[in-house]
C-alpha cells in the first residue's frame, strides 16, 4: 500500500488529497499490468470500473462506419472510464494499451464510497470530467505518441546513426528529443520513466534479434518505424507478429521506412504486407529524413484536395502557392479530380510538369468527350483511362515519393474505399468515376464509384496518417453550378446544334454537383486546420478548358489563407520559426 501511495503522489491529480483520502485510495485500488496491445475495455460494454494509469500509455478507439477512429490518448496520472461510470452508460469507445502499462482499478462500489467519504477526491475527479468535456481534443496535444522504436531490419542498417540524426533534427523544432542506442539488456522501469519525463520524444534504436533490448523496444514504443533495405526481402513471419505487434498494427502504429539501396529484391508491397504497415515512407535522400523528423515530431503537413471536376484545377494554383511559401507537404490525399492533382504532387512533379500533364490530359481536349447513349454512363470512359495510363503508367501507390491515398465509394456495401496501395491509375479511375458520367469500376465483388459520393473532403482520414497541420482545399463550396443552364433547357438535338457533339450537356454538371454536394456541410471530427475555399465563379464543374481562371483563383485563395495563418505556420512547422528556409 505504501508503494501505491508513493506512486500516486507523483501525479498532480493526487498531490492535493489529504492523507486519509490517499490511504483509502491505496487500500481499495487493484494494481495490475496491461501488456502492450492488450484491451482494457471494449466499446459497448457495461462500465463497472474506474482506472488510473500509473505508467505507460493507452489509446482510445471508436468503431466507425469506414474504419476505426483514434479519438484520444491517456497518459500516466490520468483516469479513464470515468465518464461512462458516472453516467451509468456503456463505454462509448474501446481502450487499448499502446505499450506495457500499469493500471490502478476501482470497482463502481469503491468509487461511490470514495466520492461519498472524501470530498477532495470527488472534487478532483469532477475537475477532470469538466476539463475533458471542455477540451475534448486536448489529449491529442499532450498525450500523442512520444516513444518511437527505430527498428533496423538488417545488420547493415546503422540504426543508431538514424536515431541520432532524427533526434538532432527534431530538436530544431524546440522539442526535447533523446535517443537510446542499441544494447543487449533492457533498462529498468524507473530509468525509462525518468527518461520519458525528461523528453518530449524518445527514439529507441533496435535491431531485429532475440535480445532483451529488442523485446523492450517492441513492448514500450508507441509507434514503430521499421527501416528496410530495398535490396532485401522481409522475413516471414516478421518478428513483430507477437500479440503486441498484431494489436499495434490495428491502430496503424507500424510505419515502413524504405531505404532505396541496391537492386530491388521484391515489391515494396511485400514489405508492407509483412509488417501490416500503415504508412510507407520512401527514403531517397536528405529531404525524406527531414520529412521523417517532422512526422515523428508531430510537425508534419497533410494536404487534402476535394473533388470538383474542372474546378479542381484551382488545386494546381494552391500547390504552387504552398511551394513558393516553403510549406512542406508530407502527406497528400484527395477525392475525385482532387485525387488526380494530389497524385501529381505525390509523384514529386514540379509545378511546370504538373501543368504540362494536366493540360495534356484534361484541358486540350475534353476527357469526357466519348459520349454514348447511356446504359450505365454518359461516356465510355476510354479517354479518361488512356490519359491516366499515359501519365501515371504502372506506378504503384506504395512507390510514390510522398505518402498518398485517395478514396472511392463502394455502392454495393455502401462504404468508403481507401486506396493506399496498388496500381495508382486504377485507384484514380475509381475515385473519379462519377455516377452516370463515367462507368463504375468493378473490383471483385465491389462496384466502385467516385469518392465524392461518400466523402468528398477526407480530412478525417488524413488525421489518421500524420500528426501536425492539415491544409484542406475545397473547390465546391461556392458557385459550383449555373442554374440558368436548367431554366427552359433545349432538347437534345437543339443542344447539339448549338454546342456541338464535343460539349458536355448540363446533365453532366447536374450529376457532378449531386455527387459532391452531400457532405459539404457535414461537421468533420477532424476538420482542416487551414481551410482554403477559392472563389471559382465562372468555372463550372464541366468547364475543362477554363484552366487558367481556376488556377489563378486557387493561387490567390491559398496566398490569402497562408498570410492569414502565417504566425501559426512559423511557430508550428518551421525550425527556428522560419518558414521558407530549407524545406
């Protein structure tokens, strides 16, 4: 009991409690351990216990229609389960140990007794409940992953050097970063706790072997960065397939850092599948290491581009503005036509190359000009497929320079499909398959259509890919369709005589707008931190030739948004507060 009292006094929540309250808490609390990856309680279960975290870290996960959503973290010294217990409701989320965790648990009866007999305990618990209700996202700021294991999958990888270099780069952001070199024996719990107290980020260097140090790294890291050589194949099973590793992968906690050395021995997807990797970070030089430092430090920038037909040309102008301002882009995603522009960025193409390719694929001739009498769509889709093949070839998403995803909608199951691996052009073809305009894509038992149907602006999914700022650009919120085109419309033959067979009739705009309008005003759990909404008045969704106007509008809107949030950008993502120097 004395050991419990001493541990409790290390945390602010308990320091102001009187001796009687501390003794009562220590007497009725049950001290137990939770191995990394194990579940503390499940969503939907009755709430019968209150838990205080003595060491380690927990992750709170809520089941969603599309995928599991991380809604918060719990660090040492904090309670978990108090909301459900006090309200008498079932748990609204599941809680798992991110790493080996010590927990002090109390039954409902013990909690009621403590509240009744010790007013200072009741007051302390009330303050926690009110604070979490007022600041529901605070756990992301103060309790996000802090301990990262850098795992060298080959003896030839100098994992110590990578850890030392990353720690140095992270310190440039004003953070306390330390690293622990490879050794044989694990530190004792107190040594590690002290190291964590003295650091914002801890990097544990480890090699894949059977040592106590490797087991310690696997069990104590919040997130894993596996360094793999391109000229090697992964062992199977990869020695992270213990229960700890399997649970961790469920929460996207394993990243593959692909070192492009030597002659490729296997597809990158083979490594990704062996690890269950959430992200693939292709490392080809210093810029990649700097990006990795931002991702670890929580200083990364994610870019999300909405769908919007020809109005999505505005994204090209926004990307130019971001690059001119020296804003790093670390992860990129999009829906529909926004996915195409995002893919250009993820390929690492220059501004000039992006413009050249977009003009060739979409501007010079109508990509939706192969009209047919509709059976499943107004066009055959052959033009779009040929242009995607010409510009993206056989590129795989996992081979791209930046982490990338796009979305499509499975209308058989009514769920969102997130494309993180596989042939890029196939993913883009599914993402832009606007119902009624382009034929849907058949993938096994799935029928995939435009991502805009279910999520035209996937900032919520981007929040699972990185910790940092999310910059979002939505081109469909203002003036997306001209209602005059639908006032006393001519018949089909009259339309053709007036506009020619190469022009898209108003039904195309109607179908495109219907697909993109649904989610615009839906409240996002994770909205963009910097929102760009260009005024693209005069550019309709089907105005494929109106490139310059849309690009100029996107550039102007992005410049204005960046100037408005310049202080945030300087203080958050720039080493030394100097955006535009060295990114």
